[in-house]
C-alpha cells in the first residue's frame, strides 16, 4: 500500500509539469483530426494501424496519438487510475486547443482498452460547448455499465463500441485486476458491449463477427486496429465529405496522404 501511495504522489507531482505541456498541430490538421488513445503501458502500435487504415479509406486529416502512460507498465496503468485521469485531462486540453485553432473542423477520438477510459474521461473534462464528432472504443476495459451520459454531452454523434466475447485479456486477465474505472469482477465493455444506465440510445455496440477476420480482426484484444479492419469498418465513423479525399470517390478507391502521427507527449 505504501508503494502504491508513493506512486500516486509521484503522479500528482508530475501533473504540475505536464499540465502546461502543449503541442502544435501538423499541416493536415486543417482537414480534421483523430486522437488515438492506446492501451495500458502504451505498448500497442494501434496508431500505426489507425493511421494506415484511415489513409487507405481516404482520410486527409491528422492522426495523433496521446502517450498517456508515465509508467509504461500495463498492470500499473490499469490499476492506478490517476495515471489515466491525468492523461484524460491532457487530452481534453489538446481537443480544446485544436477546436480553438481550427473552428468548425471535425474531431474524432479512438480509444483502445484502457485508452477508452482516457478517451471518455477526456470528454467529461471538456469545457461547455466543446464537442467532438464520434468516439470509437476498441476492446474497452471500462466496465460494461459505465455511465457515459456526461461524456455524451460533448459528442455530436455517437459512441461506437466494438466488442468481442473472445477477448481473453478482458474475460480472463482483467478480472484478476479491475476495470480501468476501478471495478473488481465486472465485465468489460470490450467483452460484452457498453450498456450505460443513461444515454444508451447514442451508444452503438458492434459485436465481433467471423467476417471481421478477413480484415485482420480475429476477436482478440488488440487486432481491431488492423489497417484493413480500420479501413473497412472504423473509417465509417470517422470519414465525412470534409475529411475525405473528395466528392465522387468511393472508400475503396480513395487515396490520400495523411501525416505521420503526432505524439502528444
């Protein structure tokens, strides 16, 4: 307990340094931006898959990964909630900075596993009138009944939750620890879907189907960021006429260049 308390104190001290951290946006930001929140420990390379898949679908905007971990340890990030909460505050700041700099441009958020908690808490932390378009949760380790009604106040569209009962990380390993929102023994939204007590009409649960395997998503914990899967399915929640390659093209034939990911550290 003392070691855990010491760690939390360290995080609180770090928050003062990180709170003022700012990051510029790239050239492609004028076409819109998609923020990607990786899982615990920042160990996945999901932003590469999201970036490549959206590019293939015709997305012209910027894809930016939020490196929210300060421990780079999966177990610590999953169980010491202040780490994710701090990352969420930083992301909220980036979203607000972007909207201030590019009013009217589209903002989307994608979160994987514990990063889905960061994504949702960032929305909760936004100031009034700041909104994003859509949110995509992949393999979410939020508890399946987490109340997203506060987050939805800052979402113009919907929250799309992709889930798989075959996700061994959520159905087995996570239950030995806790959900990212601190519930023990609870089901993860990425395993059974997100079923909030309020706002369920704006939550779209998408269960894993065998056909997804053709696109690299076999129902595991991290393969939902396969470029092919992102191109075929996730891009549908991100692309609009403003952020795509242009009128008269189809998703299959669109070709555009999107910048290398901007690491918001």
